[in-house]
C-alpha cells in the first residue's frame, strides 16, 4: 500500500492504519529528516502524535535483505 489512513474516522470502515507491518522501515519527511525507524512497520505516528497528512519517503528492508525506496501518503478524509 502507498496510502495509509490512521485517523479514527467511523465512516472509514476499511482503513489501512499501518504501513508495511512486519518489515523494517525508515520514514522521512519532506525535509529529509528521519521521523521513524522500526522493525514492525510504521503506525503513522511522530513523537507520539499522528503524523500530519502528506507524503513521506520510506526505505524498506525486505526479509531477504533487498532494499526498496518510495513514498507513502498519510491521508485524512
């Protein structure tokens, strides 16, 4: 997935509230500052708060060691 919707919006019953669960990811904001690094995906938080809607950059390390780069959008209706 390249869009996540972590907000508790009751009308959004099929929301995707995490990004690449089960994988090691690094998340960067548009200023190239790392805002998250973890081994079980990203829950779209930054400093304990939900991340601001927008586009973020990621580096994902797959279980076989391959590294993928791309963008993920945090979206709010």
